[in-house]
C-alpha cells in the first residue's frame, strides 16, 4: 500500500508483542481520550501492540465542531479498511473497542462470517463496556447479531453500567462464544463507586489483565 492507503492511527507499542489489538473509540470521545490513552497503555504493558484509530465522523470533529456518529454501514466499512491493512501481518490480530467501537467490531465479526465466510485472520473481539441498549431504552437490545459471531468475544463490563448492568445482562438469553469479565460497582467507563473500595485505575488494570489473558487463551488453544 502507498501512504494514502495507510489509516491514521495511534500505536501503543509493546516489548516483544504476542498479538495486536485494533481498538476503536466510543461514540462520544476520540481515540486519544483519557480512557483510551490509559487502557491502551495498560494493554500494551501486557505484551499486546494496540493500534487506535478513528471513524470518519470523529476525525471530522477535530477543528470542525460536533458531528453525530456515522451509520453502522459506514462504521463497518472503515473498520474493514483498517483490518484489511493489518490482516497479513505476522502478529496475531484481534479487534475491539470502547462501547460503540466494541459493538461495531462484534457486528463486523458476525457479518464477515455470514457474508464472506472469513474473519480476515482475526482471532477474537474485545469489547470494553458493551452498549447492550441505548441510554434509558432497555427494550432496544443490540444483541441479535451475537449468535452469528463465530470467533471468541470478550466483554469487560461494569456491574452498574446503565447501558447493560449485570442484573440486566444476566437476564438475556445470550448465545455465541461469549466471555464476561464483570467489574465491581463500575459504570460504562469502568469507573467504580468510591465506597466499593476499588479505584478507576484498578479497574483499567483489571480490564487489561482480562484482555491479555483472553488473547493468550485463544492463541494457546490454537497451538494444541
């Protein structure tokens, strides 16, 4: 590819990385938000190269005010563009994101299996704070595609996430290769209640631990 084909990214390098994670942002904050900076650094510290990127609407916001998120079709097309750039690299590839970014990654995985019978060498999906429903609209679930995911999917979720609390999610009839890591008293940004005894940084570290362990387990299983 020439330079015009290279997606604009931020790379958090890891020493002797064992995998690469393409990490997308949430609906309202860019790839260099505090959450994204801290989480990417924590995951990179566990041996995973993290590549952050922005969807077109978020890139257009820089210097041009607010814009709403793009339609899912556009988000998927851009995620596919970034994945295509890295799919032939020797590092094992994982995809994921914060909130909306994780949702798009999971839809991409489901649609690739359904439409192309391939996942472009992606080994799994990491979702940090999955938006199971819009704010205040618990009846509008975003889970119909999950049974079509044929690659493993990790969801790191706060127990009191208003877009899918533990009480809510455990009442759903979820199918597919799902793994959950619940964070005590945490909200959608994985921030816990002060009285829980946990700090936000501890939950960021726990999310990084869970993500790295998830990727290690998949790669180890593929070697058996």
